[in-house]
């Protein structure tokens, strides 16, 4: 079974209501300085055009638009089986990336409020919009590109804004995007899931949930009040792997679920007993701050404990 935890479980809007989604305090504090009316480079959207000086690609000196060498090396190690997705995200943390923005028409209402003249409307205005996508599971994702060429191949009319990945991650959080999708439509599309996006936004090291000893402890502690659970193990989930355009599978960069929790249960439990244990554990885990912040989505596997 698969479960996508809320970013923060806890406060309830009312009896029977879904948990209110609040960002952790340190994420909210980082966003407070980012502003909602600015792009991922901190520049205001207002007054933008695609002509003249505003049309320049980026402000990074001597930047030829190529992908960051450290990121490419980390991806090569991942492909060779000598690296992991944590190393790819670590390399991305110091890389310059391109965030696509596109021109769109913003329609105004009537020319003047309170007028009764028919057919009078203000002019349409060109505005700049940050691009977001819908992931297959319905969540919002933000596309980010490691090179200007990969962005042009994806959307020739998009304007690339060069930023460091930490700033791109802050923009993703501000837009409500839980995923960063690197180089969609290219040879390798690498997905950075919500906990890693938050780590990038804070410029902190990201540890995958399936390799997190603190999280393993939290899951084990949650199972203490269920005597029928003899042991809890964590492993990479079925959604960790990604695939290149030619079909080669890589051990990282997938969209999730990234965490597999294996519950070893005592023998003799009926279906109702198993369902009660799983529901109780899900509730306990979802209310834990460490779990809520560090787990993007999980799959639970049940095993019979050895006698």
C-alpha cells in the first residue's frame, strides 16, 4: 500500500476534517524573505517584457549555458552504479540551473469599475509566469533545467532565468510545488522530491528517508505500542529508480514512493487485526514531525515474523 504523508500533520480544521497543511517554521522563515512577487532570482515580475535589456538570458558572468560539471559527474556515477541520488542532490546544491518563465496574456476586467458602458474593456497585457506542471499523482511540480539547451528543446519560447538551485527550490516551495523535475523530456529526467526540495531551499544536506537512521528510530518507536509488530525495516521504495530515454534504469531520481517500510508481524492475525495495526501506525507516523518532514511517500509491505 502507498501513502503520501502531509507536509505537516497536526492541527485539525474541525471534527473529521483533513489536517491543515503548514510549512515547518524554518521553511516558512526562509520563504518570508523570498517574497511572492519576485522570480527565483529575486527580481520582480512587474514590468517585465521580452524585449530589449529584459530579454537577456541571465546575469551569471561567463556562463555558456552548459550543465554544471559536478552535477553531470554525479549523474554519471549514478548511471555507473558507483553513486546514489543523495550525491546527485548534493551536487545540485551548488549548481546553476535554469528556471523557465513564459509570457502570457493577462486579461483585465471592465475598463473602469462602476461604468455601465457596454463593450469597453481594458487592453490585454503581457505578463511573465513561472512554469509549473502537474505530476501523475496530482501534485504540483516545477520544471528546472541544468542547461539552456535542454530548456530550449523542451519549450523554445520559454525564457531561461539562471539561478542557483537553492533559490529555485525556494521558488518551488513558494509556488506550492512539492517536486522539482530536472530536464523533463531529455535523456534523463531526475525528480527531486519534497524533503530534498526543502533541504535545497535551506541549503542543508539531504539524507534519503530510506537511509535515515533517525527516521528508522521514529518508525520503530511508533510500533512499540503494537506488540504484534515484531520488527520494522526500511528500504528504498519502488519509486526510487528512474529510467533514461533509452530504457536504462538508474538507482535514483524517480518520483516515488521512495520509502518501503517492512512490518514483520506475528503469525495468526486476521485481516481486521492487520488493518488496525497498519491504520494505527500510519496515524502515529503522520503525527510525528520527523516523519512528516523527511518522508515524501511510502509503501508498506507485510511479512510474517520468523518463529
